[in-house]
C-alpha cells in the first residue's frame, strides 16, 4: 500500500510540476524536515527536487542533495548566506527563483559543478574575497548573476564581469539600461578584467573562453580622478605549454583607452599580472584568439609611445584571427609583438594617431632583452582611413616581421581632420622602433594607396627577398608619394628611391633567390632602384641572396659574397630581363644599353684576364649574345664603401630588348669573391677629342656620340681662351651629327702670323644639343703650334757646325723621329710614335735659308720633295711633342 501512495505522488508531479505537502512542519530527521515531501522515482531519469526553504542552512540542503540518490534538484526559493565552503556535485542541479540570492561572504567559496537554472537576474552576492567557483554544467553565464540588473547605469561592473569569467568561460552580455547620451547600453568598467587561462586546463576541461552579445552591447572604461585607462581584458596564468583552446570576443563594443591584451610568457601572481619571463622560447604561448565583429572606439587625443592607446595588443600569440572589426581613434589599432601565423583581415580602421597596425617580429621584455619569436603574419583586405598624428610620422601599416605579407588593403588618408601627412602608407623599416629586426621576405601585393603620405612604401634595404606589386588609385603618378629603401636603423634614413611607376607603367618588383642568384625578374624594377650616389642599381649578396649552392658546386652563395672558383666554368646565371607584363613588343622606354660592374675581393688588378663574362638568351645557352673580358678600373667608384675592392667593368655591345630574357655568367681566372654587381643604364654621351695644328692650319676636333640616335643632333659651341686670342682662330658656331651616325669633325681655321711666340691654346665645350638628353659635359683643348723662330746662332744664316760630308746626309738628330730614305729621290717618309702626330715640315738650304713649307703636302706622315733641285737640305720637322732637324740629300 505504501508503494502505491508513492507512485501516485510521482505521477502527479510529472503533470503538475513541483508538488509540495501542505502538512505543517513538525521535526527534522537526518537534516530534512519530517514533513517534507519526497518521492522515489519510477525510473532513474526522472528528477526529484528539494527546496532550500525546507532547510535551516544552505550547507545542510547541499549535503543532503549531494548524498541523495533520489533527489537531484535544489530550488533556491529564499535568500541565504554561505557559512562554510561548500561544493554542489556535477550530477545535481540548482534552480533559482527570481529575487532569491546566495551571499558568499569574505574568504568563503561556493563551488558549483552542477547545472544551474536561472534567468538574467542576480543570484549571487560575493563580498570581498568571497567567490563562486567550479565547473558548472551550463551553456553560458551572465554578469547579471552577480549584480542587480537595473541599478544605477553608471555603476562599476568590473567585479561582476570578473566573477562571471572566473565562474564560467562563456559569458553573454545582455542589453542594459542607458549608460550615456552617446550610447544607449553599457557596462562601465573601472579596472581590468583578467582571464585565467590556467584554470581552464584543470581536470582536462576543453572549454574555450567566449565573450559575446547579440550586438550593440557596450563596455566603457570609466571611474573618476583619474578615469581608468588600462586594458579592459587581459590574460593571466598561461600554462607552460601554452593555451590552445581559443579565446573569442564577438559582437561587443569597447569604448576605452586600451582594449584587449593577450600576452604570453609566465605571469606574476599578483596584479597587474605582467609577463616577466619566457620570451626566448615558445613556451607559455597564447593561441587561437578570435576577435570577430567587434567595435573598438578609442579615447586617444594625441600620439603616444608604442605601449599605450592600443585597441588590440598581442605578444607571443599564435594562430589568431582578427576579422570584421571596426577600430577607431586609437594610438595603435592592432599591435603584434613576437607573434606568428596570425591573420588580420576585413577590418575597418578609422582615425589612428601612430599606426593602424604594428607588427613587430621581436619581443622587448621587461629585462631589456630582445627575443626573436614572430616570423609571419597575414595582413589582408583591411580598409584603413585617416591618420591623425603629427606630420611625417607614423604609418598605416608598420612591420619588421621576418616574413611580411601585406596584401589587398585599401589605404586612404582622406581624414576627417586633415589630411595630416603620414610618413608612409606601409613602413617595413626599423625607424623609431626598439625591437629591431631585418625582414627576410617582404611580400606587398595589390594594396591601393592614395595621397596624403610622405612615402608610399618604405623598405628595409637589408631585405633578402622582395615582391612588391602596387595597385594605386586612379591618380596621376606625380600625385602619388614616392617610395624608398631605408637604412637598417631605428633612425629614419631613406636611401634609394622606388618610384610608384616607371614610364607611366605600374611597377612590379620581384627579387628572389633560393639556390640561384636571380636578383630581379623585370629590369623596370631594377632600373628604378637607384643607388643614392650615382643612380645605378647595386645588387648586394648580403642584402638579397640566401644560403645556397649551384648544382655544379662551383659557384657558392652566402649572405656576404658570391664565391667563384678559379679556372672552372661557373654555371650560375644572373637574370637580366626587361620584360613587362602583357607587353607584346619592344615599346617601353627602358634603357637598352647597359654598363655592368662587379666589385670583387681577391681580384688581381694587374691581370686583364681575371674575369670573363658571357651574356645569352637562355639559362643553359648553346650560343651567346655577347662575351668578353672585364676591364679593370682603378678605384673607379663613387661609393666609399667599396674602395677596398677591385672593380671590373663591361659594356656589352648589344641592345637589351624588352621581349627577351638575358642571362649573364661570370668565370674567374682566380678564386674570387663578388661583393656586388652594379648595373646602370649606359647614358648617351658626346665626347670631343683635343686637336692641335701649326699656325695657319685647320684644327680638327673629332666628336663621338656613344649611341646612334633616330634624329639629327645639332650642337652649339662655347669657346674659352687660355693663352690664345680671339684673332688666332675663326669661330665655328654649330655642328650637326646626322641621325643614325655617331661621329663628326669640327674644323676650325687658325691664323698664320709671323710673330715668334709660344704655342696658343683655348677650350672648346658644348653649350647645347638638340634632340639629345645625355651628357654634354665633355670639353677639348685646341693648341695652335707656333711656326715662327728666331734665326739660328750662325754666320750668313747657315746652320752652325754642319759638315758637308756624305756621312752627314744620314744623321737623324732626334732618335724618336726617323727619316727615310736618305738620300731621297721624291717621297720622304717620317717614322714617329703612334701616340704622336706630324704637324709641320719645312725645308732650308745648307746655309739655313728658308726654301719651302711642305706642311700642306703631308700625306700619311710623308711629303713629296720631287720639285726640289738636287742638293743637300735641312729638314725641320715639328710634331705635337717633338721638334727635330735632319740633313738629307736629294
């Protein structure tokens, strides 16, 4: 009969909810009132309940619940205070009726491992160090469980949010009452809320932190005298082997000075829980942080240092994702420090005072040490607007990571307060940084930039590989800021410019090297990388090449030099290409003539056989376009850094057309090390050679053009007298070099006077040249040789001490000039040095009397004297460097 009564009670409860006995309470038996209704379930899955109001204390109710195999749910139907630490086991349940609160006093802990049934209203009141803890079996928790929902909208919610994340890692933020006139909802926070990452590892719990709302929920830093300016959330107690179970912030709004901080490394155990160690290895890392669909509104009013005014700060964080957020008015929007394989994509930045994104490869720890941790983060498809900091400072994106990947971002300095001129849209240098690092690989592709910057791109000149493909806005190239390489230093020092376009064509720069020394893919990219001294391009193995070796093992590469093995064919190829994407013919304006120099160590400067160059159109050629030996230059460089090295030069006599790839190889006679390869356009040059002639003759100045040009080049001349006077020669105003030719001669008539004087000189220079943009700085010296002499020291105008014997007929007074035959019949020949030239020949009789001037009869260093009668004569011979007299017989 007793079983039937119990069965009916359970049957009614299943339909009527919680059934309680109306009988009056009489006495307590075993911690439960003797008149309490209880039942035995018909099967193990049905729940049975007890009520807190039926027990004298919370502890007695929990003790009975935990020990009972029949009752599973405790209904909190009255407010109560915890007297001693207590735990609700995981197979039980607590159900809170609204308005009933459990108070946990100072130093007490209520541990709840059970499920909780409660609405969005306060159910706990923790005083001082009193806390709720455990691993509750719930889907989410609410800050409202620890604080009155509709109290003063300006009240501090920091403790309630802290208790919520301590209790359970999934926290939902419901809408609240109006907090300010600017924002309709909000949770004021007066201090940092800490996420204890080590707690979630206890008992192998795999739950992730997830803080979220349905949208429009606002967390605002507040307080007074002064207002709280720290980070709203910060991670602490990172496990030794890292935290890899995800931390997610979603659909939240933050109005603050500093937003969220995720710092790996071991942490102090006391506030402010700063990381102090373990930055030199990959222990204590934070991974899988996700910031999604959040708004961060900063309270920054001026540019600061790199450690304040940050919306999102990551240090030693891996595999994180920051996507679809709006970040506005911070000193720094997102800061990565020593972080790896993180993705920043599809975010909108509006207004920043220093950097929208700062990606630092190294960690500068509190002990003053720099540790290399971060190597590669992807910054992709973000919209960044409005730099607000001081002019010519800051950058939209700044990174010195080992592997920089910045792609398809929209960067526009179209500010609401300006525009203020930012230093660079993308800055990959160490300027203004403490954490110095040299990027190994730089990949900047398809970013759209606008006006409002001092530089478009800044690149650390010590990079190892660079891929730069630009997609500027539809602006004229003269309105787009220049780009530049910069010195590897924390002091901003730009070196070689990188223009946005070359010949009005978009630029692609691609420097890469794995096991071969291929320094560029397109000459348009190399030509516009200018050496700061003379406009040439300098390729440094220390800047570009990686460790490697050719298949032949005869050419070795290392970060400092290219090593060439002597007397062995070196199969390395240096690619020289002028191809431009989608160009079908040779129509671009890139230079076709090149001068190539190599700067080497261990080169034998006295040996012209040192280096042999071959240029072909194939990587493994069967024929060559040009080959020849390098010409040694004696310290002929404008860069003082290379004065300790020997320099060799070639000027290939080929035109590097834009439809072909060219490959250059270098063979060495001796083991050598190539320090640099210098490639520069061969600039058109007009050269003038010196000329000399005796008075009355024509000065002939040879003019040479380095390359034939398609149009006539007309030169005008300027004259500067040195020792000559204006009446010593006749001016020639201009001369034209015909299109397609490379040489011409300027002929200037000199005046023949009778004055005995020294030689006269003047300088000839080019004043202007039409249809020519090259070098016209060359000058020449014209020398008018005197041909008037005072009488010889002799009697009756005869040459002193000349004997009329036959032997004297064959005497050559100056051994440097030989005359033959002697005696002579008609043609008299003169043999002079190749470096000299014959200018005057005069005939005197044996007495020294002038007979004839044969200068105009000079032909190939010979004169015709057949008109002279038979006899003996004195021949006066004048060359540029000698004057001689010889006796001949006709």
